[in-house]
C-alpha cells in the first residue's frame, strides 16, 4: 500500500466544530484520555473526508493508521453526533417564520443505495422489493426535505422505503400535518409539486390539466406559472447537499441509516452557510 499527500476543501473551523462535538461525546461516555487511536481533531477530519469525497473507508482508515473496523466505528460516531444537532420539523418551521421568510418548499428525493433484500406487499398484494422505486428504476431511500425560498434545506426526514410515494411518506412522517399547522399558525404556507396534491390547504400545488384534455383557464395558468416561479429555487435544496457532500450520491450503508447521514450532512451545510458564508 502506497501513501500520498492529498487535500480536502473543508474549512478548519468545520473540523474543529466537529472535533468539539466528538470531544463532548467522549466525555459523556467516560472515555479515558489516550485510549483512542485518533484524537478528536483527526477523527473529525476522517469523517469530513468521507462526507466530502466519498472515500473507501478501508483505504481512508489505512491513511490514518487505523483498521477498517475502527474507521467504520469512528465514522458512525461522527454521523451520530452531527445528526443529533438537527432541529425537529416544528422548530425549523418556527425559525423560518421568525427569519421573515414568506413560504417554504417541500420536495422529496430518492437517495441511491445498494440493493437490499427486504420485501413488502404492494397495494395489489404482490411481493415487491421494499427499497426499490419503480419510478426511478433504482434502489434507495425516500427522503423528504423542507427548503427555504433561497434553496437552503432547513429540515430533512428519516429514510422511508423507496416504493412509497412522496405523499405517502410525507403523511406517514407527519410532515403534511406540520406544514398545514405552520400555514395556519405561523402564516408560512408551503409550495410543492403536483405529487403532493390534496396534502392539505397549507400546501400549494399546481392545478392539473382537466381530464378531458381541455385547456386550463387563464387564471389557473397564471397561478401555475407563479407557483413555478417561486418554487424553482427549492429544487436546488437536494443539489446543494449532494453537490457539496459526495458520499450522498451513493451509499453502501443500510438504507434505513440514510436519513441520519443526510441529517448529518445538513448540519455540516448549515454550519458553513451560517458561520463561513465566504466558503459557500
């Protein structure tokens, strides 16, 4: 095995931030000094390299002088402490309203993963792969996200099986109920695509074409055009996450853990946007 020098484009302040979170976790567990293979700073660096570059953990661990098993354990600790910083949905919505945003945007995405041999029954009673999406023709986990009007995600959900529709995921996770509450109580409506039709009065979706093929009325066409003009920035939300953190583009972890990984990446993104705007 040959070693070589490499660079990773994450700010030192982010490494130090994650290092402090890891140090607090070690103190909470009662870890004694000098008993870990890596310091908190270098463990944080390992985790951030994995997020930023999607490196193979066995090779990444070898570069840090640790075993494959230790590299996986250190990565999982980093994911856990980052995901624990994520706000719940109601808190995120209140913060968006307090910051003066006029609306939020709801969207869902399939995060690609390896095949999982877990089956379930379809609505027709047939046995299907739970984590396979017929729409995308791929295996993965469905993640729901709430974005600000400028495209920055403010909340992401836990992972749901890919065979479920976006609306089914949002309802099962309580997202639609929370968004209808925010529209009524916080005057913060939600914009979404047509996949969320009939999700509630607080969630605005495009008006579909009449079933008879006739043309939409001018008022309805103007409504759809205005909705698209306000919603397009929200489409950037998932692109911000997957563009910045390469490991989100495909993961070999259990799809049930993808929600935790995305939440960890969301916290990293928020740290950079909030404290290091010049690096974004």
